[in-house]
C-alpha cells in the first residue's frame, strides 16, 4: 500500500512540513525585521564592503537570506517527500 493512501502518513508529512515552514518563517522574520530594523544600530557599527552592516541587511542581505531560505526549503521538502513516499519519479 502506498503512503499516499494512508491518512497517518499524510498527517505526519504535513506536521513536518508545517514545522519546517514555521522555523523558516521565524528565520525570515529575524533576517528582515530583526537585522533590517530592530538591530540596525548595533549592526551599523560593523562595516561590510564599505557599508554599515545594518544598511546592507536592509538593502541586499535580506534578499540573499530569502533566496537561501527558498533553496533550503526546496532541498528539505525533496527529502521529506522521499521520506514519506510522496515524491514524483
């Protein structure tokens, strides 16, 4: 019997998926709101390529962080799909 036909497998799959999404959303919030707004004064004391680090995070670092989170999510979801036998061949 395939995992796709078992409700318990689908439930476990979605629980792990939601857990992963909540963790990534927390990281996303920290990068965008924390580094770009809340901790900008502390980060501005550090220079990165000639720019204050807080400014860099608000302008470009957040984008790189988001792209990294997307790539990580794709990688982890492929692992999760294979673990619960929901992957496409």
